[in-house]
């Protein structure tokens, strides 16, 4: 699995990038066959950050979530939580299709 982190209008330290990669890497526990995870971070000001996380899978469905607030890691956590919900819903639908 490949994790790509990009920033717009600002930069992040390597330590920040590693921590973000660790957080989004946990999504692999929820779904298999993940091709890549792309993280786009837009830093408007110190107190205005938006994060968009895209999860590309080998399934016909890809997942995307975004969140904006003043806290970088809070944004990442919220976007990951949204993706977890999307994945759970997708898996429930897959289970329902196969059960019926």
C-alpha cells in the first residue's frame, strides 16, 4: 500500500508526515486490497487547515472524506473516522448482497 501526503499553501515537517501516515495507515485494518491512500492538506492559516483523504481500492468503489478545522491532527482523525464509517457501510451492503 502506498501513502502519499501532499500539502498546499504550506509545508509539514517529516515528523508530522510520519504521524499522519501512521493515522491513515490504520484504515487498512478495515478493508483489504487497498491500492493507495492520498492525503491532501491545505493550510490557509495557522488556525485554518483542511484535510482530504482518498482511499483507492481494488474494488469498484473508492472512498473519500474531508474535514476542516484549526487542528491538523484533529482534521486527520475526523477524516479517518468518516472513512471508517463509509467502509463499514460498504461492507454491510456487500454482506447483504451475498446473504440475500
